[in-house]
């Protein structure tokens, strides 16, 4: 476990685990640095801290694409990456400076519920 419930990011991690106990991994990530502020994994082969850095690049590239397309007034709410057996969900905070990275089993998790859980907990990071 790479989190402490004594800081806001750690509390969000614990709250997400409480709401989605079958998750594979979760992290709270700083968009500017790409660093994980808190993380947890239930499986050995997923390192959420490593994934945080790579997924930060996904967020930044999407922001650049939106700027190039002049999508003024639009902001990223979440990004879904569907793999064969997993769903990777990036939920940005209102300010867009942090995101929650969630990995769940595609067959065992209701996407709508996972999105709602992340929406509720991302608000704690504002």
C-alpha cells in the first residue's frame, strides 16, 4: 500500500477501495508532474505508480489535441481505455490538475457504477 488516509489523496484511495473492493488498481495522480500522490494495487502485475506517469501523457496529449481543435469551453471529464479484459478509467478533477486512475476487470465491473464512484471521489480532491 502506497497511501495514508491522513492526506486527501490517501483518503480518496481508501474511499474508492471501499466502494469498489474488486478493483485491480487505483491511484491519485498530479497532472503537472505525472507523479502518483497515493496508490494501491490488488494485483502484482499492475504498478499504478508507473501507470500514473504514462497516463499523465495521455491526458496531456488529449489537452493538446483539444487546444489544436480550438475546443474552447470544453474540458476533459474522463478518459476510458477499454482493453480485452480490463477497463482503465482516468477521472479528472474539476480543476483538471489531478486525476484518479482506476483499473477494473471489464467483466466484473459495471462501468456506470465505476464512473459514478470516481465522480463522487474526484470532488474530494478539489
